[in-house]
């Protein structure tokens, strides 16, 4: 008699639950639904889940794109769910049918939307056309390839020796990218690209607000700004972008700054797709939800993570809120199946953290405890390894990052490859 494979759960025979999106929120929802008898299907346009907090390491050649990608068939198979590689193109909310770009239609009794969001350019002229985002695996590969091409051409004296990189947005992504680019220039460049004059490689970070890392305590914000300055990053606060051009950025005061590579890390917005037409939209185009994460005016439809907003109690668009929301939405589905009322979502703040560079990070924990410097950097590294999906990814990421920080001055820690950007 054939035995079922260890670690896999047979699909349930209960109500059909459709989860759209295989990011933090979607995977967390699967983990809860695996304990129910629901028939679960996960839909994502990629065959992998991307660990977004480390994309800046891919973009600066510290990790390979495979290090931050986890196969969704593994995530679904172990939990008794089905997986469909497809993109959602339509929702018939009355008939409870999801339409995929493959032509397939999937019926559902409960729907959890966890699609994530995309870059928000806030109407800045040329930003969408002439800047790079850092939200997807594809974004990171494109940025890395452009950066390496720019450095190689300057090392071989095939182009203007100056290289200016501008990062727009002083949140965690902007700070982490700016700090790592500065260290790449300061530490690794002499060994990897010895013909480049480091003084000709400039990194600029532009933030419209009065401080970097706005949600953090003022003490940590000042520390971050000083650490970036010590690494040679030009930080411009209270500075708005008026236009992004090929090769330059124009500020609100009319001044123009050279920018060979412009990275947009200034915010995100909800999806602008046909399937969202029947859903209520809130700030930034995100889907409006009630306190229990059910979409406003739509029973049995939940939205979680970055794509959702409860306007009475908005929560930061970070990994930990997405994980907790995905788990909560799935728990409410289980309660509904059992004939029980839903409960309001309560976010358990475990703190926030951001790294600035080698042996430098900031951590703010619940209760006001603040860490900075080396201890904060090790805490940041440990937490990211814990939340990475897959033991292989954890081991490889630990090895690659350790090697990067130990061997940069000798030319190590710069990973190049032949990744061809495909889907996100």
C-alpha cells in the first residue's frame, strides 16, 4: 500500500479558500489554513516567494537572486495546498470567481488578497521612466547589472570616469542601499575595480522629510544620518524631487544634479489593475478593510499586508505586520467556517530595525529599548536569517554575507552572475 509522503498534508474536503499572493502575508495564511479542512489554492505570477528585506544585497552583488527566493510549490505542497503560477486579471465578486491570465477560472468561498504593491512615484515627472525601483527580485537584478556595467566601463576607461548614484527616499530601503553602496565604494572598489578613482563615485540620498527613518526615535535617526555621512554618503533632507531625467535629477528649487543611476525608494501604492475595479480603495490606492481585515462591503473577502489599509488604524507597510495580518485573516476564515464571528486584528509590535552598513544598524524594540552599532547589526542579521524561508537559503545567505564582510578589502564579497531579468 502506497504511503503518503512525510511532511505533506492531504488536501481538505472543506470550503474552497483562494490565496492570491505568495509573499509574507500569503505564506503566513497558508500556515494557518493547513490546520483546517479547507481546500486551499495559492496563486502567484512567480514560482517563488521573494524575501524583500534583502533585495538591496542582491542589488549590490552581495547575494544571488536565488538566495532570496523560495519555491512556492514547496510552501504549498507541505501544507496540502495547490499552487497555480498565474496572474490575477479579474474578480467576479458576486459569482465568487477569480479569473487568471492563463484563462483558468477558480471558484472560491473565501478569498485572501495578499498581492503586495508597487512603487509610488507621486506624479514626479520622469520618475517612472528614468528611475529604478527595488521592490522585486527583477528590480534587484536590473539594478545590480546596471551598477556592475557602470563600474566595469569606468574601470576600463570606456566612459566618463564620474559615477553618481541617487537614491530617493530615506526609509529603511534607501538607508540600507545607500550605506551598502558607500561601503562597496570605500572597501571593495580598490581590489575589484582598481582603475576607478573612488572620489569620482558619489552616492546621494534624498529625503523629502526632515529626517531619515522617520518612524524611529530621534536619537537613532541622528545616529543613522551621522553613520551615512561618515561613510561618504551625501544626505539631503527636506528636499523634494521635481523631475527625474536621463542622467540627472531636478530638485524642487530648480537645481539639477547629475545622476547616472537613480533608485526610487520613496514609497509604494496599491495595484492599478482591472481586478481591483470592484473593491473599495483607500489612501495610496490600497484596498480598504474593516478591523477584522475583511474588505469593506465584501463578506468572505480579506485583504492583508501592504495591499490593505484600515483607515481607522493604519499600520506600517513592513514584513512583520504582513506576517501577522496574513495569519489573522486565515484565522478569521477558519472561524467563519466554524460558524463563529470574526475578531478584530491587533498588531503586536515586536520592534523595527534597519542596517546602515557593516557593524552598524539601529533597532527599536517594543517598550522603548533602543540598540545601535555592532550589537544592533548582529540582531538585524540574526532576525533576517530566522525569517528567511528554507534552510538552504539561511545557510547560503549566512555564508555569503559573512564572506562579504570579511573579504571585501581583498575583492571578495562581490557576486556576479548571468541572471536574466524575467518576471518579478
